[in-house]
């Protein structure tokens, strides 16, 4: 029987979802060079943020967090692309009819929101800066308007409210041991 709660499945599903983004990433060859540079940087951040977020959770041994991230990413992508293909709003540059909501923005804000909710605000500051840049690059490259960006950010951040719980490290530990008529009580506190 397959155990879908094992850490390897979180990793497999997470990286598969991230790789699926390449199917829908916009072609930058038709944009002007000024707009194309920001758009290309935004595309790199689109792939890098979820990979780094999921990878970091595994590196620090937070397998529950990796699962929470993966479940949130599945919901984010499902809602985003369900709305994209259901609404069919044209892009400002008229390249296609999948403008609403911004998929780049929902994905990067999901990653930034996960770091914030799981590990704390101070760790999420760089992630929010990168997410904000990516959102701005989508407007700058004429792929989205402000409504598309706001909706994408709301979807990405909202999925974290459903799945992400605060990372609980045990800062205090009380131990007790006995043997040969002696007793030992220990107390440790991790800062």
C-alpha cells in the first residue's frame, strides 16, 4: 500500500507541481527587451521560490511543513487555473485569455505566505520582497492588471490559512532519570 503521508510523496508532488508551471509560463520572446528582462526575472522567481521553500522545509527536518506546503500549493494551483480557464479574461497585451488571476503571483505569494505563517514574519521578509517583485513584473510586462495581481495574491495567501500551522519547536524540555538510588532532574531551554 502506498503511504501518501510519507515525506517522499510531499517532495515528489511538490516538485511535480512546480515543474508543471513551465507549461503555463508566458513566452517572453514577443515582448520588448525592457519588459522582457523583468518578466524573465519574474519567471525565475516563479520556479525558485517554491523549490527553495519546499527544499528548506526538508533540510530543517520539517516534514509536516513540507506536506502543508504541498497541500496549499495544490489548492492554490487548482483555484488559480480553474478561474483562469473559467473566466477567460484577456491579457492587457492580448496574447491570450488567461489573465485572471495571476498564476505567477498566486504561486509566489503562496510560498511567501507559507514561510510567514509557518516560520515567522522575520524569515518571510525576503520572500515577500521577491513575491512583490514578481507581481510587479507581471504588470510591467503587460500580462496582468492590478486586479489580476490582487486576486492571485489573495489565493496564494488564502491557501495557507487552510493548511499551514505554526512550526512548533519545543524550546523547553524537562527530563528525569533515576538509578542506583540517585535521581536526576534536568531542564533545558533552547533559544
